[in-house]
């Protein structure tokens, strides 16, 4: 159980390190901090893998990947709905404006 927790912490720290690296690319102190956190996450990952084995790590990775993929699909569908809603409002407003111009002519 401890190994699984260490692997999960490793994934979280790795993601956090990547975010720091990308967000603070031109700030040297934050960049070094991000790289250090990312490197430390690999140390934790290898320690966790040693404790639980590769098979368990692959199961954890596949579950995380499945959850992220599901979240991305839901976000994509929601964004598509919002886009469609916005386009419909613009179309409706355009028709009203065109109708008013025709009435004024």
C-alpha cells in the first residue's frame, strides 16, 4: 500500500514539476525548482516501483489515463455545446438586425 501511495505522489509531483517548468520558463529560480521537483518525482517513482512492481504501476497509469481521457471527452462535449449556443445567439441577433435594416429601408 505504501508503494502505491508513493507512486501516486510521484505522478502528482511530476505533473506539478512540469507545470512549474512550463509556466516559469524564463524565471531561473522557478525553473530550477520545477526541474528539481520533476527529478525528485522520478526518484519517488523508482522507489514506489521497487515496492509494488511494474505491473501495479502500469495498472495505476492506465486508470489515470482512462480518467484523464474521460475528463477531456466531457470537456470537449461541453465546449462544443457552448460554441453551438454562442453561434445560435449570434445568428439570431444577426437576423433581428437584418430585419430592422429591411424595415428602415
